[in-house]
C-alpha cells in the first residue's frame, strides 16, 4: 500500500489502547509511526502533524484527529474500527478526501463480519458501495451523515446484539436500508452538486477577496526587517541558525524589559527557543523543516509588542520636533506631515465610538501639496552627510489640517458611511429575525400556560418568568436597534498631525548614468518624466490586450499597476522606465512585494522612453530569476541590464 517513497497511511481507531497496540506492532516492524490522541494538547498535535508531513510514513489517530486537520497529501486511510456515529466516519474520510487532494483516495473499512455488530456495519458499507457503483459518483461518501440521518444505526447495532439469530439482525438492517435510501442518496448528491454550482457564482468575488488579502498582507520580510533592526538598536543580539531557516535571540535588552514591565507584558529575560517571522515555516503543511519548539514572532507576541512600544517612545520626541530624512528616489526636497483622520459614530461609550481611522502622508514640494501613502516612509533613511535645511514653502499646522480634511477626510467619511449603512442593514435584518423568533417561541409557551390556566392547572411562577423573559427580549431588541441608529450617526473632526519632517534628496544621486555599471553607494534618483512615459506605455498595452489596468502607484502598494482580465485574473505590475537602456533600480519594499506576490507579480521594463518607439520587456515572477545588488543603504538595489535582459520576453507595443 505504501511502497512508494512519498506514500503515507492514516489509521483511525476508536480507542487509545488499540492505538498503543498498533503503534507498538508497527514500530517493531520498522515503520516510523506518528500518533495523535485526545490526551495531546494543541501544540503537541501540531508537532505530530509536522512530523507526519516531513518524516513519518504512518499516522495512527483516535477521533481527536478527526476534526480540524488537513491530510490531503495522504491518500490511504484505514478505519481500524468503525464508529457508530456516521458523522464521525464522514469526518475521518474528510481528512484526506478534500480540496487539494491530487490522487485517487483509498479508504479501507475493517469489519469483524463474524460478529453481529460487524455484520450490520458490513451491510451498511456494502450498500453504500453498491449505490456508488450504480450512481457512478464518489460523492455518496460526502453525504454519509445526511444519508444515514434517518437510519437508526445505533439502534440497529443494539438490536443485532439482542436478536435471537444473526439472520434476524441482518434482515432488519436490510429492510431499513432498502426503504428509499438510494433515492435519498441521489437527492442529496444532486443537492450538493447544485450548491457547488451556486457557489461558483461567487467565484469572482472570492478571487477578489483572496487577491486583496494577498496584496495587503503584512509581509513577513517587513516584520523581520523591523524586528532585526530595532532589536539590535535596543542592544539585543540575533544569530541566524546555520542549519535551519530560524534565528536565536540573546538576552532580552534591559530597555525592553522596562517597557514590558510598564505594559505588564509577560516576556522572559531570554527566549530559549528558535524563532521565525513567517508563519508558513511553522505551518503543519510546511515542507521546510525547522527545529522542534520553533515559535512564530510577530505582531501580538509580547516581545514584539514591547519592541514596538520601545521604538515609538524613542522616536516620539524627534518626530514631534520635526525630523530630517533622506529619500534617494527624489530630486527635490519635501516637507511631510503624517496625518491621522478619524471617523466617530454617535454611541455613548467613548471606547466604542471610533468607527474608522486612517493615516495619510501629506507632501509639500515644488509641485504643491498632495497626499500619498504612509508606506512611502519605508523608502526613507537618516542622512549620513552634512546638510543645510532647504528653502521649502512653509505651511501652518491649521493649513495642513484643513487641506487634509477637505482632500482626504471628507472622502474617507463618504466611504465609511456607505460601508456602515451596508453593515447596519445586515445587522438589523439579523436582529429582527433572531429576536422575533425567540419572542414567538416564548409567546407560544406562554399561550400554553394560559390554556392550562383555564383548566385550573396554572403555574403562576413559571408564567411570570416567561412574561419577564419576553419583556427582557423586547427591551434588549429596542436597545440593540437604537444602537444601530447611533452607529449610523457618523461625523469627522480635523485630522491630527502625528509627525512632521523634511525629506532631502541624496546629494550624490544621479539621474541616469551614461555608463552601464553603476557604482555601489551612489544612489539613482527617479526621473519622473521617464517614469510617467513608461506608465502610459504599460497602461495602453494592457488596455489593447483587453485587460483593465488601474494605476495604484500613489497608493503605497509598492507596485504600480493592478491589471484585471475579463475573467478576473489579476496581474500585479511593477513598472520601470529608462530614457535609453541600462540597469534598473528596485527599492527594498518593491522587492519584498514582488517576492510576496510570486507568480502573479510582473516586472514591465520600458526602455527608450524618450525615443519614438519605446520597447517593453515583461518578466513574470521576477524575483525568482533576478539577482539585485545592494546599491544604497538597503533601500535601493541595482539590477544590471545583462541580468534582466536574460529573462522574460520582448513585447511589441
């Protein structure tokens, strides 16, 4: 059964004693066996699943493993003993016979046919096999629970033991199974197919939600980069493991311990376990091995939260006074303000009043005032050169607040009103239905008491309790509906200035060097005119091939264009333009985003933008192939032309 190197087997059993016996026998036969049972906590079960995924050939489990785990990389299952509850049988099969299973699934049900219970189970299983053959559809096993809902399996098993002869027991089972079971199976399978077909109507929306989640997910590389820089700055040490893709931390810096104590965060003086920043590495389905006990470190972990607070406290004074930063991509100095816009509703409790909050980065330069994503701060660094503050037009705090309110907060308010109206309509419908059903049920019981009162069988105490309960539900319903009305009373205030500063261009930055080789440490600044030409070329190209492109270059997504096909396929496009040809620059956040999006990421390189016939080269999943070299302080990375020109394809435009 499991002769192939990659084949695995799951054995389900009812009892822990049977599990122990099978484990002992199979281990003595030379098999590597993993077990899961009800006495194991969540972490132990996860570790067992990882071991089965990466090392073991056989997993033996009680029904503790029958729910909540995915074993679609295994296609053989043995039910060593059959549960009397059909739902549990369906759950067992569902561990391997599920979405993502690529191979034919084999399920073996072991039955002691020389016992009366065994003969009952044998009849049931054979009947299902016959129906599968007649219907030509494996889906009969997907509806086991509903199919046997009207078959009193437990009662049949008990009756088989009490029957005078085994023949009587079998006869009773056959009469139960013949009473319309096949027709019921056909109806259930047809209904499941219809539901599956109906679900396809939402496929486009499901795909859109998946894509949005992927592109906006907080990237593990961002988390890792922040933690490593801040933790080192706080005085901590981080050592990469030489064998596994994990890290080991030294003693927790005293500054972080002080912050943790002030916030009452439970962190230890030293973490004795390895850490990772990507949850995929500690996932049960991960193919990458990590040491036992490896933990995920990220938002929500006490040490990570303490580090965030430490960094905020350290930077707060500088940002309040006004900070000076460097962006190697720009050619003109800028003033920036980090603005926080809040929308509140009419609820009385202050803690619940905040309906929506967002950050915007307001920029003032030679082009005037404009808003952009705060994510662009990731492109900034601190200056390592002497500088004089440039002459940039001054703007008062009140002017910036009013500009942000008129250009950002009012749009935000309209979006939140629309979203809140939809949300409250759904809640109102649910509340009306739920409270009405509960009140009607209690009213029906109250009517029964009132009928009994006519016959002198009244129970005044119970009747009074019902009346009080009905009134309480009516009062609660009114409170909840009134709260929905308060949630719809949305308002906005002037946005707050969280921080402000000046952003300088790097003094040594060059626009586009004549030589093909760019020197390390000398940044390249963006040519806005060339980049706009490149954007226009790509937008027109996408439209000509029937797709719908959206310019998101100012939204802080760290790619430039999201293009959607008529069938809802999405391309995430990073655009690079050159006046002639030569190396291109990728920023650190752009590379992280391209890595994250994988096969859906595209790099469009437009060369000879200032000529009459620009050229376009398209590279799919570029971070699989390109070899960027750090150019400027972990912000800009250089990709030489002799590197990017080897991959992708030239496209007529």
